[in-house]
C-alpha cells in the first residue's frame, strides 16, 4: 500500500474511534480541522520509510507510530498559532483552529490530539508489546521536557535562547522521534537512526526561518515575518540569509550521509532528496543569495 494512503487511513481510523462515543461536536470538528487536509506529512512518511528500511515486520505498529507523530505535530501547530504565541489567523491557507472555533476549543483540540497520539500507539501495541515501552519513551522525549517540542516553544519565551538548542527542540526533536520510532516499530536499533532525524529536523527549522524571512505571503500557507516581529532566535538572526542558506545545504547533505547501511538506503536517500527540493526550491535559493 502507498505510504500516503497508509498515513491517511491510520489518521482517519484513530479520529473515527475518538468520535464514536458522541464527543462534543465542536471539539471533534476542531480536531478534524487541525488534521485534515494535511500538509506534506513529512514526519510520518519518514517514520514509515525507516520502518520499511529496517524490515517492516510490524506495519500496524509502524502506522500507529506514524499517526501518533502526525497528531503531535498537528497539536503543536494548533497551539503555536494561538494568540499567546504566533497569533496566526491562517494555517495551510485557511483559518487556523482558534480562528475557526475560538481559543478555548483550540486549546482543548491541541490537548486532545496529544492524548489521541498515545492512545493510538496503545491500540496497536498488541502487535509487538515488547516494543511499546521504547516506542512510548522515544515519542514522549520528542514532545516534552527537556528537549522536545514543548521545550522548543518555551525557549521562545527566554531571553538569549541558544539557537542550536532552540532549533533542535522546536523542530528537530519530532524528526528524531519519527526516525527512531520507525526503527523501533520494526524491531531495529533506534540509535542508528538518531542522526538522520537530527540533521533533517534542523534543516527543516533553518528552511522555515528562511521562508518566514524572505518569502512573499501569497507564496506560502502561513503568515510570514513573524520571527522578526517576535524576536525569535532564528538562523537568519544568527547567520544572515546567505549563511542560513549555506547551513541548510550543509544539513541536507549531512542528513543523506547519516542514513545507515540498510536494505532501503536508496529509497531513503531519494526521500531526503525530495524533501530537500521542497525545503529549498531553486527560486528561494536564488532570492536568498
């Protein structure tokens, strides 16, 4: 089955289970609004690609891990868009969750998606129960304290936040969770896949900094110029535009080089190459230079 289809089916199945017991209608609708239609689904695609590269002997568990990671990513976007953080009215070229449903429902929708992520993993644990603890621990590490998404968001509220720590927590941590979870779901050594997640995750944050700084509003699916307005510790502030472009190119190369020897190494390199073309289209690089 196609990876994109697997991801959408896993997300739909989990949300449908959550909706099956007559939940509050606005909350259910807000959760769907946050998840569908999705973006590129990069993190769950990476999770499944690593799982397949490692043998893919438990696809049900891998699908659950991929869905959980995407739910956590979506939850982070819901909370990130709130007025107390980015105050973003749009996301993916339509109203953000708090714009469409109000702030209280948006907070609750983000919270509910976090819980649903871990419920989704537990639902699939019967496939390989001996892998559950490692999978749960790896994903929680990518979300909470001291180095997960929550910590990354908190660094934005600190004066003089260390740029490297900020980037690794805000974006890199969930990429690490994706690569390592894919390996765990397949019964492989997750540590061998940490570097790929770290490099690719940091590349995504640098690219996001560039897009926010130099992209026109009509060319992206979210508000631009927010980093400078909010005084965030971005790669642009640290390195300048040209330096950030060089950093991005270096990280993409390092991500491809970090793929360990495996049966799916070629396919994974193609995935990294594909994502690199999305991260840094030629027009962006030319305008940045």
